[in-house]
C-alpha cells in the first residue's frame, strides 16, 4: 500500500482538557506520517463515552460513509485502543461504499509501523505475535459472515467444524509456535548477555519515549553512527555499543532499544520482552527525556509506568536531552518537576555536559 489516504478520528469527553486532546492528535499525526500515510482529514467527536456498538455512534458512521468516498480514504484511524468487535462493526458498515476500507486503532497503526521497520528475525517474530494477540479476536467477530459456514475441506478436523472454529485453532497453533521461537531467542540472548559481561562493565540501558533522542545520545557516547530520524520508532532492535571508561581497561557496555509510547497495551509490551531484555538486565538505566517537548512531564510518567510493568528495579538516572533547544527557565522548570530524582541536563548534539554524564555513569556502575 503506497502512501494510503488516512482519515483520523478521536472521541473525547466534552469535559476533557482541550490541550491534551490536541496533543493526542498531534502524536497520532506523527505516527501516520511515520507509517507513510497521507492525512486527508481529522475529526474530533465529543461524546461522554464511546458508543458500545460502533465506538463512534450511528450518526458519525453515516457521515463517515460519505466522507471516505469523497476523500478516497483507504484507512480510518481511531485515536484510541478500541475493542476488536467495535472496529469490525465499523469496517463492515463501510464495506457498502468502500469494500477495501481498513479501520485501525492506535495499536494497529503502531504494529504497521513496526512491521515496516522490522529488520531482525526476532523483531518480526515479536510483531507477528503482537498482531495475532491484537487482530486475532477481530476474526472471531466474523461469526455471522462467511467464516461461520461449515467446512469439511482440507485442514479441517472433519465435517461439521465451522470455519471460525478452524481459524481459531490455526491462530492458537501459530501463536504457540511464535512463543516457542521467541523463548529460544530469549534464551540465546540471555546467554549472549552473560558472555558479554566479560567484555566490559555494565550494561547501561538507554530507555525513553520515542523520539527523545536516545539514538543520538547512544552515538555520542559510543562513537557509533547508528541511523537517527525525526520519525517515531527509528529503533526496533536492541543495538549494543562500547563507551570508553574514564579509567581502567574495560569499556562500559551501552544498549539502545525501542522507544516507548502512550497507550501501549500489555500484550505489545509482552511481545517485545525479548528486545527489552537488555534493559531489564542493565545495572543502570538512563531515562532519556526530550526537554524541548512541552509534554515531557506526561511522557516521563508513561515511561515510568512501563518500566514498572516490566518489573525494572535498577537505579534510574533522568537525562534531560536537547538543552540546546531550550532557555534557562525550561531547565529550572525541569529541575522543579523532577525534584527528588537524580537527573542531568545535556545536549547529545552539541556535546554539552556529555563528559559529566560519562563520569556519572562510571561512578554508578563501579
């Protein structure tokens, strides 16, 4: 699908703060651009709560039927994590006017981005597992359509089994296969981490909200030239590099991994447990924050919550990146917001305070 035309919809409570709603739509816009979509419209619907049947309600659904034809929309993206049954009902209602239309929520969009960027076998396995967990139930919602017809053909267990039952069985089988493969990958990675500990001190893991500048900081600390981009989710696979220690012969091992984002369901985090293993085994976590982002307080909280879900218990150092883009007041506000937490402000691009970070890392891991 080349540059699909996308229509964005979000449903918000009328009492919801307008600035937060606007910020949520900005992030969805970034995600669509990262995916490669062309945005032809953005719609905010005010409802106290989403419609239980179709999420957006009958009136908006009728409007949508006309809009997708006039705007030649290929994908409708809902800015939320939506029940599979609701997404299916909307998509089915739109088939009358647009038989090839797709209706996605945030998770579908993020998974589509992951799929485009995945390079390693590990990443591809993790993405397929996450897609099965998220999209699989949507197939079960097709029970009233052609998939509910009985099938006694090749691959079924006999006359009388419905296609929906067959699909469920095949998905369950495929899911177990993926879990087994990922468990092997996880064990192999654990063995590599154990062997790597003989080559240097640490490891130290860089984590943070996507586009916080983790990869730029990783390059500055290790001297590597890993690809950076203004787009979200530049990094999907964990990359390891060595940083020269201030003293001693052994270098310090650093790892850069996938960026976090708000409203990630548990199954997506679980699917990437193998990739995140580098962070969970680190002796020190550098939580990189884009201090030039006005929404950084919320994003710090999102990353903290995900680390808690992952069971991370290591010391965490907040690293306020991009100080070359802010004034002194912004630095003061950051220090006030993070009172009680150890932090350091720097610029990975200009190198400002980079030597202080290296000294602090050395002090922490000795």
